[in-house]
C-alpha cells in the first residue's frame, strides 16, 4: 500500500475507532452495574434494527439530528462553531407552529411550504445575528451563540404566555395542511412509529448542501474562508459576507429541523421539544467529518443509540446512552489528534 | 431593610458565578477556553452530596467536590493540552458527559434519575460577628462566601503580581516565547485548567449545600453564564467578580419582580444581552489572551 493511501485510510478510520472505543467504555459501565454487556448491546441492536417499528423509531430519532448535524457542519466548513443550533431549532419549531395554527385553514399547497419556510426563516435570523456580530465587530460566535440559546428559550417562554393553550405549555394544533405524512403510509412495516416525511426533507437538505458546498461558487468561498480566512480575503472573497451567509444558512437548516416534531409528529409546539438535539448535532457533525453523507450516517448511529437506550431501559438506565454519546464526542476529537499525528509521521 | 435583603439575595446568587468565573480567568489566561465549567460544577455538586451523604460531614462533601472538579478539569486538560484537540468541543463533550454521568450515578445510589436524598449543608462561620449584621448576616457567615471573597482578592494578586501568574499569562499570550525561556507550556496550561476545576467544583458544592440535595441539571447553565461574566470582566478576577455581582443583581431583581406582572423572562435575558454588547465592543474593548483557544504544538512552533 502506498504511504498516501495508508494515511488516508488511517484518518478515515478515526471515527470508527472512536465509536468502537466508546462502545467498549459503555460495556465497562454496563458490567459495572452487574449486567451483561453483550446481552444489552444485543438487545439494543435487535430493538432498533430487528423490527419495522424499531427501524421507524430509529429513523424518527435520527431525523432532527440530520438537520442539526448539517447545520453544525455548514458552520464548521466556514470555520465557525455554531453552538446555537439548539436555540435556532427551538425558535424555528416555535415560529413554524405559529404559522401552522395561525393560518390553519389554508390548503396544503400554501400552508405546507409557508410553515416550512417560517421555521427556516426564524432559524436563519437567529443564526445570522452572531454571524453579523462576528463579521462586523469580531465578536466570537461561540459565546454569542450560547447566549442566543438562552435568549431563545426565554423569548419563547415569554411569547408563549399569549399563544399557549390555557394551562399548558404547548400551542394549538397546526392545520392539517401543514402536516408531514407518516412514513408508515408508504411502508406499512414501519407501522406505529412516528417516522415521517421530515426524514425525506432532511435527506434532500443533505443532498442540496453537498451540491452547494462542493459544486458552487458560494460553497467554494465558504470552504476557503474556513480553511484560511486571510488567504480567502486576499483572493477576493468578502470574508464577512460569507460568514454571515454561512451562519444564516446554518440557522435555516437548524430551524427547518423543527418540522420533524412540530409538523410530522405532535402537530404542535411544546416547551423543551428540542431536548438537546441541537447540541447532539455537534457530535453528529464531528463524527460525520462535516460531510453531508457522513452526517446522515452519524445521525442514524446516534438515532439508533437514542432509541436503543430507551428500548433497553429495563436492564440499564437510559442515562447510559447520554454518557455514551458524550464519550463518542471526546474520543472522536482525541482519536483524531492521535491518528493525524501518526499519519504525519508516516508521511 | 428591603434593600439589605435584596443585596443579600443578589450576593447569594452571585457566589457560584464568582467562584467559577474566577477559575475561568485562570484557565483562559493560560490559553485554554473552559466551556466545561458547567459540567465541572455539576460533577462538583453531585460529589458534595455523595461526600456529605456517606460521611455525614459537609466538609467531606467539599473535599469531594474539589476532587471531582479537579478530576473533571484534568480530563479537559488531557484532551486539550496534551492531545491538543479542540477546546470548545472538549468542553461541550464534558458537559454532556457530566449531565449523563450524574444522572447515571443518581439512579445507582439514590434510585432516582431526578434527585438525591437530603444531605447536610455547610455550617455557618460567625467570624468577626458578621452574623449579627441585619439581613446580610446569614450570607456573610456562609463559609464559601468568605472563601469566594478571599479567592477573588488572592486570585487578582496571584495572576498579576506573582511569577507564577506572569508565567501562566505568558503561555496564553505567546507560548513559543515562554517555551524558549524554558517554561513548560503544557504544565502551566494544565495548572490553569486545574485551578479552574477546583474553583468550579467549589461552586457546585455551594449549590448543593444551599439546596441540601442534588437535582438533575441543577447548575442550569450557570457555568456558561460564569464564562460570559469572566469575558465581560475582561479576563481579570476583579472584573469577573464585578460582572458576577451585576448578573446576581439582575437575577435577584427577576425573582423580586415575579408575580408583579412584569415579564420576568425579559429580565432573565438581561445578563445575556449585556454580555453580547460587551463582546461587540460597546462596553470598552475586551481583549482576550492572544493565543486563547489555540493548542500549542512544539513540533510545529
């Protein structure tokens, strides 16, 4: 094997090594509480991929992660760390629900695109703010996106007073025109699972982002800014404009992700619906190496882990999955460093 | 009296922010971003409860919180300083880990994933008869309040008036120059992160001791706010403490105004908005340590 190929393979294997090590670490936890690791992992596997219902649940859990993973990856490609995906998703879901029940009478041909657009627009706006602050004032996007998460939560709670159903923390139901159909209509074997057409939208988003990133001028500029902003500037790219665009696009994808829950599942917005999907998107992007295909695969993995953890809750506390997800993140960045250093030594 | 009670409430709220923000100034002056404060604090809070629960002695809880804080920070240092991986990702990963791990331990020890049994809080220290003061007495006699005050004063001196402080700042500003002088960049950066872990662990102990228990996610974003306060305070202990007091006042105001019809959510946003304005340079220019967030790789220097 040529050195170059060895290097490439080594670096490509890093996420797999990280996942394998994380599963070993998880096995230690499982054994520590007196359970059989193989039995538990076997149960998780058979519950997620062994039945149509399990597959549907896994797809449902993976769907928001595709959106949030893509959002984080878009930011990363432009050299921006968007930790605000959680808030952008949250706000996107809220605004989508407002439009969905505000114009509930509209026919699907109008209401569906309007609702989707509303979610994306809200997310884009929330993402653009730290983009502008970065481009205009040089303020670090990491801190600003964290702060904007908190502001989004507070803002939605405040606005919720006037729109939530009495004595609840949820909005009214959105009109049927805004619903995304369940997948079990098309594939009866997924029966009972909440997987819905949002998955198709997520895959389409991945495809579009792939094309934009690697086949358009904007994508080229975006990646150039991410790799070396001063060089891109020297090459005639307006770095500030690209940063704002990247953050707005990232926020739009995140905001659109609310459709899985709001339009495909519950048909209303509920406080706390995002439940950490935005933060997990960071793990998805990392593991998927900021590539749309990698992001989809990583989202499926984390989706399976989420549902597998719920399904195995009889034997191991479901909190174990959260621990595993965190270990995957830490190992992914750790292993990547070790492997890249080894690859450099090879070359 | 009303004013004094309000001041006491604001002071009480700002204690964990101050401890964690002070710690963050050490980590960040050395060049390591510490978003892991949230997770360190959470682990510290659980450790306090476990220590106090198993021994019946609150000081064992404090010792456990310190140990847990330092251990969690050591993980952050191992990943960021020794493996040179991304500091923000490591911090976020550690926060997720702490959120999951604390719930996992809760289920194993207390058979509940949401809260622990009730444990003893820290006793009062009535030094200089401070406890006799009206309204403020109960706050000023809390041991960790005194620790926080002393730590802020000592921290400012330590960071800007000692050789260690100068060296710590030098590895955050210009690690190559520091290395040329024979300093261990990794060693000083690790020290900064560990100091920050000890202080954030104490912040967790304070929260758990005040509440006499651990509840799932009880830090509620305080680690992030502490980090923001440290930035508003321009990476100095005094500035950080002042910003924490300001945030404490905003939060106390929010609690006072609850039930009066004033939308408390809007006040809740105040500290975040202040920080965003500060970051944008509207409240004086805040200059971070020059090499903050950049791993130091001697092979590439």
